């Protein structure tokens, strides 16, 4: 009996931006059998597009794993008095029924994306003859990379502390679409599966990904694209909103940094892959990515799109962001919250020029009114007409700034770390301050913790940084008592059904 494969492209609220619709518009098909869907190259492309669309679900990268649940867990947002879930998240009370429901939904949605790409990977070898040009490598490579991406975030969220993961069985690494119970794997085996998928994806895209042959501008609409094979759906354009070759390298850098918590030797690979992304150039010598600068902020490109290595394209991001962060949005920060968090996070001598603070935090209401202490965060509130849609309507999942922080953190000497950090500071508009010679390793660690919070506010990376480094309290010079972390707070419970099924 044919299995039913559901294409999740019916909800217009999740579609990519209008500029990308030529290759992202897929005729709604409701339900189609896998055999029907995967008869053509277009069917494979449509299925992969469906996986990207699902990634924008509010349970994962359209909310909970970006500016939602995970940011409350890092204490980056304050809560209204009527909200009963947020205080539980901030305190690490994860057995609260409503908290557990949210965690379960995130787990389920991550593995639905994995099921989407597994459906592709199960069929693609048999159907290789239906592909033209290099589209077989593109579709397979992206699918493998997405599978690794979602599994890795499942590990970071639900897995053990990376400093001491132990030998216990933790999570399933799912490679098949069926109703069977997928066995739990130990930490090391789970990691090896992630790296194996990324190695294979890297090999598939290394020589054929257009992002290595053309600049980002040349790959965006309205520009000449040289000898890219003509395609009616422009599938080889918009590589910044796909799991492109450099996104795979950046993800490998992130994975190896995570592994360095247990074995510092992994810093070598983290540095290698981060540098490969930083040094990326097109054949004509144009830099592929660059750090965001003041001129980007001034033009209201608050997410710093030149830094985007991989992003999700969200056509209605302005509406989503306004409803989430705006005047009546639920996400907020108090100007006079305990310990003056923002004031210390962005000190006066830096905030005047820090592009992550200037015009990014503004009162929700006019000064003097009842709610004037509520601060609006503007990173994702960007006017759709201010910039090209390919810039303004993106939610970044991997950014170049992270590669600079990885290289800074992994450098073996003080001089090497400072050489990279100097470039980073200049771009962000903050003064470079040399690491304290008396204990430069601790000083570097403290500075990196603060940079992860400042740089990725609303992007879900603060909690993962705290977990990776085993942060118990924030550095003494930076509102130490505002955040308290414990191993129990960092290990998020898996769904009870998953535990029961596996008798674990």
C-alpha cells in the first residue's frame, strides 16, 4: 500500500517572500503519494521546499527556537504579570504541564522536518535519472544538511551537557520514514551521524554550488547570472536561503565548537571551517559574505543580511515581527528590569556606537505614559519597502559573526584571538579591549558569553552558549545574579511518549 506524503505548502502565512516565488510557488496538491510526487525533478524540489517552509513553523525557527521559548530560558525577555508559563521557563521548572507541551511540540516539529527530507533521501537514488544538470547533488546535499541541522539542534536542546555527555542512550538519529520505533543512540554515535551527513553534503555541493561561482548579488533576482543553467523556476538562485555549501561549513564549525566542550582538540576543526567561510570568495575575487557595519544599520538592515550564511525567507516577516515585538506584542524587555540588564549588557561607553543597540531598543510607548518602561526590540521589525526583499525578509540561522566568535574562542594564543576579535569589534562599533593578561582565557570566555547574547539576541543562541560553557551565573562584572544556570536547567525533557516508547 502506498504511503501518503503530505506537502506542507498550503498555509500562505508560511510562504517565502514574493521575490522568491518564481521557484517557491508550488501548486497546492493536498496529499499525493510518494510515487507520484517523486516521478519528476520538480517533485523533489517541491518536497524540499516543503521542508524549508516547515522550518518556519512557530514551534521551531518561526518562534520557539528563535525569539520565543529558548530566549525566555536564557532570561532574555521579561514577562507580563498574566503569563504563567514564562516564569517557569526562566526558572527552569520544566515539569510544568504547559512548558512540557511546548517542548513536546518543538521536538515533534523538528522531527517532522527530518521526515520531510528523509522522504526525499529514500527515493533520490532510484530516481537519479530524472534530474538535470547538477540538481541531484543540490537536492541531496541540501537534504542531508537539513537532516544534520535539525538533529544537531535536537541534541543541543534535549541532549546532555556537552562537557560530560556520558554513555547513556540519548536520542534517535532518524534516517527512515516509517512507524517503527527508532532506537536511541549514545552521544558519540549520534554526533558521528551528524558529521557523516555533513561530510557527504559538503562533498556533494563542493564543486557545483553556484554560491562558489557567483556573488550573492549575481544570484539574486534581476541580475545576470552568467552560465547558470537556465531554469524556469530559478532554483539555483537565492542560495542564502538554502542550505548552501558555506552553510554546511558554518554548521560544521558550530558542531565542532560544541564538541570542544568535552575535547579541546575539536577547536582545530572548528577554526578550520569557520575560516573557510570567512575567507570565501567568488572566482573573480569578490568576498562572499561580510560583517554587518553601521551603514547596514542606518539603512534599517537590522539583521545584517550581508552576514547571512543561511536564512529562512519569510514573506510576511514585518507583520510577524510587529505582532511579536511591536507596540502590542507580547515579547518585551523592561528598561528598568532587575539589575538594569540592558544597561550593563550595552554599557554607555559602547552603546552610543554599537550597531546592535543604536535604534534597536526603543520605548514601546511615549515617555511618561504607563507603559513607557517597556522596550521594543527592532531587529526583525524592518519596513518591507526600505530594502530589497531578499535582504529584509530573512530570519538568519547561520551568520558570519558567529564564525568570527568561533575563531576568537578557539585561538590558541592571546595574540591570535585578539587579531580576530579586533576585526569583529570594529565592525560592530565597539571599542576593542585587550584580554586581561593576568588571566586572558577567563577574560576571553566572559567576553564571548556577552558577545553571544548581544549579537544573537532574539536568535536563540544565548541558551546554547550558556549550556555549552556550563554558565552558572553571568560574569561578576555583568549582572551576575540576573541569570542562574544549572545542569538541570540545561537538559530539556524529551516528550514522555518518546521516553515510554523506548523504555528509557
